[in-house]
């Protein structure tokens, strides 16, 4: 599971649209009978829906801070409609195996836990942006950090690869002259670099865990137990040796 996620994160750095395809391919190949590709693909739908809803709430807060309050109800309403639509889709197709990836939406407690975790990750994502903006000499306010977060999310959906973060920061902060363009570019490169480093550390940790598990299994007394294969149907059984 973690190995496929690490590979998916690595593919997502090169091209964000490739992350889901890599995760689905690896998980379905490792556990061909236990995991269905459709379930893996649909499992991201509730997470994406909650992420978009959190972005809508953040957009509403920015709109209120900028005194464009009429945008706030529309943003909150759009996020609520998206969450309700995801829930209704699960209720409509819950009896079909295809909806297995949406099973988290069937339990109120799991829905609350999922929403809380995604909201925590979203809010926590503002901390490194705040730090990097301060290091780049950019003005740090709630509005500026929130706008950078929203622009990074939008540009991350485009097929721009590692250049999505610099493009997002330039679009948000690059309109204040040459100094602003340079600082915004530095911020975007720093965001991409920290993401790449995070994925590298995660992949290295998962590789170390997998290697440690193999070493422990190989050094166990007697080694791994021999695998006994069941005789094929119709094949004659060999007689047992005398004395057995």
C-alpha cells in the first residue's frame, strides 16, 4: 500500500494526472484478487470532494476578508452541493460492486473522520507556505497565503509538471513589479523543491521498511517454510513411502 502510494506521489510530481493511474495499476497488480481497480479509483472521490469543499470554504473566507461578501455564499453552497452529490451517488449505487470505493460515505463517523483529516491537512498546508513566503521576503497575510494555496491547487490540476507551483505563485504574486516576480518565482521553486524532498523521504522510508522486512524473513530460523502445492485435479497421487 505505502509503496504504491510512494510511486504514485513520484509520478504526480512529474505529471499530476498520472498519480491515480500509477496507484491503481500497482495496487491491482500486487493484490489482483483482493483489490479491484474501480474501487481504488473511486476511493479518491470522497477525498477530492472534501478537498474541493475545503477550498470553497477558504475561498469564502478570502472573499469576506476582501469585502466581496457575495462570493462567500456561492462558494460555500458549491462545496455543500458537491458533498451532498457524492453522498447521493453512493446511496443510489450502493448495491452495486462498482460503488465499493465510496463505502466510506456510508458511515457518519467515517465521514466525519475523513472530513476532519482532510481539513487538517489543508490547514496544515498553509504553514510551510507561510514560512516560505516569509523567507522569500513576500508580505505574509491570511489573504496572501490563502490565495497562494488556492492558486497552487488550481495550477496543480494542469499538465504542467513541476512548473505548476512556480506558475501558480507567479499568477498570484507576480503583479507587483520585477521584485515581486522574482520573489514569487523563488517561492514557487521552493514549494516544488519541498514537495519533491517530501516524496523522496517518504519513498526512502517505505523502501527501508520493505528491505528490513525481507531481511528479517530471510534471517528467521529455518528460513521461510516450504510451499506445498496441492495436486492437480486428475493427476495420480504418489504412494507414500513405507513406514509413513
